[in-house]
């Protein structure tokens, strides 16, 4: 059966246009004219996603988003918006909306959004299926039952869960699996070998060699081996595959003096299953993060489009900033941060009214004070995304001056992050050379003169010299 989409808008014209485009793409579509009607549709049918307007009678779109999210956090909601209501789009995203659809509505834009939603839905379903397949929940219940009598062990599952949930990167997670296994089993040797998918070999980083993986492990089964040490004592090896999304990610090898037994194996399985869930969540989260990022980038583009005189400004600032980073030979991860921060440096202008942002005449002092809030507004928007902590600070300081006379904080010199100093230079140069309603853009040689004049006051002297000599001049 085709995926269905729910469109909520009080304007019948908009409802018809969007639902027609959705149906043309082969999806089913229901329409509701307000939040109450939408909630009753959601009670009777299931949907791939919901498109909703914000300004509606009876219930606002924001209220509707909150109500939907309270019922089903995983149902994606797309906000229908004109460019003039970007501030509302941001509020909607804070309430849990995943994306927005802006006017004029194009079939390609809707296709892209629905494709993305469908991929996310499949990913979520895959995860659920996988969890069922390994009967994770039954295992947890079993384990809980077994542990109830044993006071000293009663908290161990909780410890595992807490430890696993608090970890972020995959490498942290692998180290924790080894640690927790040792704590759980005592008197065992534990090692984790990641699988190289290309060569289908397990990588032994300590000894620097690769081992072929057995079919049993590849198919998700535990391997149990036994042998004798040179001293004649018996030794046992139990190898658990760590499966992520149905594929082997690596193996956990446990050497012990006695057979592990069902109970101990159960604990290790529980640990590996929780870790696998966490790893899948990390992957899913990264996917959602990418989505959020692309939404922010399209907002930056729309922002540029709001003012015809500054269109393409963000793109040019990004290109100049990356050119400076190239000359400075900054490492790739710094360039990645710079790319995002430069692309979104003026995102805070969504919080500045058109009457000020698009004013053709010179700004009054009061208006200028309002404009000066945009670095903080931008940083506050990005603060919602924890992995963007660095970009957040760089954006906050992109109007600071080297002599400490900039805004918002008035910090100076090297106290201003290097990447912010780079963006300041690129941003100012582009502003100088672009046409404005009240003046023509400066010629390159005049802009160079201006940069020289402001070197040491507004700009970092080293960066300014490098920019003039290696990028735009002489
Ligand atoms: Fe700015």
C-alpha cells in the first residue's frame, strides 16, 4: 500500500495544490482544515508524515506539532511556510518539526522531502525488526528475572545501560564493551576485534595481523572453543559477534578458565545488544543531524534571497573563508567547521525584521542595535544542536574586532577564535565589494586599501596581510 501523507491547512487553495503534487508523486493524501480535524485523522490512519500550516484557527500549527509529538515522537512534521515567516519556522523546529516547505510549492521539493521521510521510516522499521529478531526484550526480561535474587548484581544491567547511553562515539563504545565485560565476568581476558568488511578479516591491532572470520560468527552465532595451555591447564574461549543492522561489526573474544555458561553468556549478549542499539541510534542521529543541517543551509539560502542585494553573500563568504584556510593549511576537520560556520554566519538575521534588514537608507542607532543582536540570535539557534558547539561560538564572534571594539562581547586579539577572525575578514571584504541600495560596491584596489586601513583595528594583521597578498591582491 502507498504511504499516506496528511496535509493540514485552513486555506483550501494551498491544501489542493500540495495534495495534488503529493498524489502526482504516487503517495496517498488526506487533508484537514485545522488541528482538531488533523488529530482525528491521526487517530484513525497512519501517515508517513504531516505537512502543516502554522497560522490556523482553532489550534495553531505549533500546538498541533506539540500534540502530535506527544503521541508519536517519530512521526515527521513538515511546516508549510512563506519566507516571511522564517522565525515561526524556527519555533516549529524547536517544537519538533523536521523540515519546512516554502512557497512557491514545487514538485521537486516535495519529492525530495518525501524521499527523505521514507528513507528515515525504513531505517526506523529496520531497527525495530532487528530488535524483534534477536528477541531483545525477552532476553532482558529473562536476565532481569535471574538477577533479582542476586543483590550484588542487581544493578549491573542498569550500570551497563547508563554506561552505554552516556557514550557518544563508536570507539568509546567498543572500549566500554571490553571494560564492562571484564567487570561482569571477573578473571577473564577480553579483547575486541573489529571486522574489515572489504577483506572479511578481523583486525588484531595489538599484534598487527588479520584473521579470517568463521561462517558461524558471520551468521551471528556464538563460537565456543576449548584447549590446553602450555602448562597443561584447560582454557576456554567464547567468541561473540557484535551485530549491527544484521551485519557483523566485530567480535568480542573472552578467554576464561571455566566454561562461561548460559547466565554469563546472557549478560554479554545483553551488553552487546544494548551497544548495537546505541550504535544504530548514533547512526540514526547522525542522519537526523544531517537533515537539520541541510534545513539550516536552505534557511541561509532563503535568507540571502530575502535581500536581493546580499544574495549569494553566504556562499561567497564561505568560499573566501575556505581560501584563507587553504593558505593557512588548516586541518580538514577545522575546514569542515569553518564551512558550516561561514555558510550559516548570518543565520541570526532571521530574527531581524524586514523593515530594518531591508531598509534602503542608513540605519538609525536604535536599528543598528537591533542588527547587532544577529550573532547572538544565530548562536542561540545553533545551540539547539549539541554537535555544533564549535560552530555556535564561531558564529557568535563573527563581528568582534581585533582591537576589542566589536560586538557582541567586545573581546579582542587571539581571544576571538581563529575561525571567527577568518569569517570577519571574508564577510567584510564581500560586503565592501558588493553593491548596496545606497552605494555601489568598491573596486578591488579600493577594498584592499580599506582592509589595510582597518588592519589591527578590525582585522587580525596576519590574516589581513595573507588575504591581500595571497588571495585577492596585490
Ligand atoms: Fe553578520
